[in-house]
C-alpha cells in the first residue's frame, strides 16, 4: 500500500575542539503514539558486554578503507589568480562569468577564503571506494537486491541495496544513511543487528560516494532529496501498520537532521536513529579551521562560505543547519553517542539532541572514546535501547 501519494519536499555557532569527521558509516493517516514526557539522557552500563570478534573486525576493516578527513589546520590557501579557471574551480562547477560576478560583488579576498574551505568541504567523498567485502555472505541468509532509484530532483541514479528477510516487503524497514568517506556497505555490522531482529533494510550511496555519481557533498541541501526518494521507495511497499525507520551515523546524521525538518519526512518517517551525528556544515568548517584565533576570524570564514554557497549552489549554511531543521520535526528520534568521541565531539551530538523540540526523543551515551561503535561493542544494549524506544514511541503492529 502506498502510504503517501502527495510528496512535497521543502527544502549556532559551536566552539568545540577541532575534530576529524570520518564515519565508523502521508495522505494516509498514520497513527503514531506520542509520549508527552521527554525522555532523559541515559548513560549505558556496558562493562560486561562485548561484541563478537568478527563484528569488530568487519567494522575496523571498513573504517581502514575509508579516506581520512584531515582537520585541525588551515587548508592550503586557494590560488584563483588569472582569468583561467584552475582545475579545482572547474571541479566545483565554477564558471568564469560566475567567478567574475562574485568577485565584483564581494571582493577577491572573500572569494579566495570561501574557495579555500568550500573546495574541501564540498568534495569530501570524491572517488571514495565501495567495499563489498562482506556483501556476499548476506545472500546466503537473506534476499539481496541491488537496485537503482531515480532521483526526482536532478534525475541522477541513486545506487541502493535492498535486503529482505524473505519475499515479504510489507515489513518494518530501516533505511541506512552512511557517513563521510563511506559507502552504503560501511554500516552493515549495525544493519545486520536489525536484520536479526526482524527488519528489512535499504542502504544507499549518498551523493559523491560509492557508486553515486552526483557531484558534491552538501550536508543535506541536496542529499535530503535522495533520502526522501528512498523513503518514498520503501513507503510504497508498506501499509500503515508497518514502520519506516531511518538510521544515520556521523555525517549521515547531518543529512538526516536536515531532512527531518521537511513536511514529507514528518508525514512518512515513523522514527529516526542518529548515531554520533554531525549537526551542520558550519561545524565541519570549524573543524577545517583552527582552534586558534577569534570568533570574529571564524565569522569571516563562515560569512565568505555562505556567500559562496548561495552564489554558486543556491543554498546557505542556514539551509544545512541540522539544529534548526530538527527543531521542526515531530518524528520520534533516538540519539546515540560516546562521551569521548574523537571525531564528532559529544557536545555536537548533544547539541543536536537538545535542539529537537519534540518530546518523544532520547539520548543514550556510551562511556568510551569511540565513534559510531556502540552497536558493535555493545550490541545487546544497543538493540534493547532501539526496541524499547520504538515500542514506546511508535505504533506496534
């Protein structure tokens, strides 16, 4: 049953320690139980629980294959002298006329500052390799289908893999959104937990990642359309008794939080799970910058980048501020984080949690120094949190 025939996509400065961001990863009225009392942030008691060596090996091997994102330094200054566009400018889709117009309006210093930072931020995932090392084993147990979903935004192909327990499609389904430098297979260790607990899953490559040829990493500005296309694909297979859930890790959390601010997400997604989520492009830019210097100096960077993004790509830093977007959501949202996360500081993920104004939310903290590894290190605790949260905040079949 197609639960929605009328799709409508509508499209704070944080001082933290500098960090490295690499992933570890309706027209029909749907009845959703709302909890009027906000759920508290909980700290896990996980001392005695460990995951299998195989699961840890899978996650670590996948992490090792991803391109690291270097931060905590000033990027090499852009050189935009002369009338001829550099390779970097061409890769960013900049035209001579567009560059000339921008410099005439804002000045060359603003252009060079924005180019220095945006060239790194927008092309993070270029040429990331796809890892299928652990893919074939799932064919032995589940029904696996590689498919292509056509983007309704700009008609590019969205590579996806649909894994079902059996022939039945009308079943609770989780859509997975991976992190920066990753692919749709990076989060298979946590996806397998959901498969073992009776869920179908859909995992897809974000723009400029894996086999997705769409250009640029835009922190949700364009990725939200791909995610909503995947939501629509699954939504058509479910009736109102079955749940559609999104799970996102790291950078995928930024994409998803921006998406959760749209009307269609609020109408269609039954619950969201955000694991060690990034909250915005601005926070990522701060990681590219440096902890040395004044807020005013960083404001110059963000102001330059904001002008650059509006001029060349038609979106602003405000458009990809997950904290502002998630404040609009009514989707029940479960957050996971680690107190000593070395890549996305826990203050960032907590800030996103606090920005969500809906009462049906919860945050679970693990007392360790890992990133997106709670599901691997403490799978039983992790899935109990998920199942308890979904039971309390979504309609039971």
